[in-house]
C-alpha cells in the first residue's frame, strides 16, 4: 500500500467553480471564483477545514 498523497484541483473556467479530489474523495466548490488564484485559495481553506492535507506541493492544476 502506498502512502502517496495526491490532490487534483480543476478550475472550471466557464462555470467559475473548482473541483478538488484527494485520494478518491472529491468535492465541487461552486464559487463563482474570479480566477484560478481565488479558486485555489478556496480549495486550500476547504481542505484545511475538512482535515485534508492542503500542501501545495501535492497538487496538480489543469484547465478542463
């Protein structure tokens, strides 16, 4: 079993929301967020409040 932690963050440029996935658990934050930076800030706060690691070294950012 791997102890690897992986966080994926996908900013929705059309809907201005953000999708976050951590080790198989996922959540969508509706926003609207004006840009990727604001969306990532919201994700980091969400992760912290949910007890998920919010280490920015463990994230991927994609424009889907």
